[in-house]
């Protein structure tokens, strides 16, 4: 049996809804990822973005009312590919993030798999 394309990729999950965070964690683990987190607060996300060795990140745009944009800025400055997860659509993102892919909530496993593989299989 072939190894998943994302085997060993270290991916940060930033999501404030615990049920969704653990669902995403399980899906990424099925793809072979080593999951960092999930973390659910802006403070935890900033700490992980600054200190963890990462190949990618999935960021909930809205963390209990606080935007995760500073986390994305840190990760992108470190050249860590970011995938935004949001129910608000692309129009909710500042222009500087328009090149980042968006996973619109609610999403299905195939959407996550397609985007994650595109972003992180060659990261």
C-alpha cells in the first residue's frame, strides 16, 4: 500500500470550535500529516506560528471574535503555506491574502484533501 502524499508533513490547525478542530485533525492524520494542535485561541496560534517547525497551516479566520490575520502574516513570512477555513467567503479576507486558498465551511473531506495535497505535498 502506498504512503499518503502528506506523510510526515507538520500541519498546524487553528480552530476555536473543538468538534471541528478534532474532525480536521482526524482527516489530516488520515492523509499522513503530523498535526500540531489543534489550538483554539489567538495567543496559542501566535505562539505556535512563531515557534513550531511547520509545513503548512489551516487557519480559522475568526477565533472567538478575533481575526487570525497576524498568525497568517507570521506563517507566510516564514514561507509556511496557509489554508484559510471560513464560512465568510473570500471577500472577507484582506487583499494581502487573496493568493491563499480558502476552504469554505462547511467542507467535505475531498475538498480538504485536494487543497492540502496541492499546498503541502511539495512544501
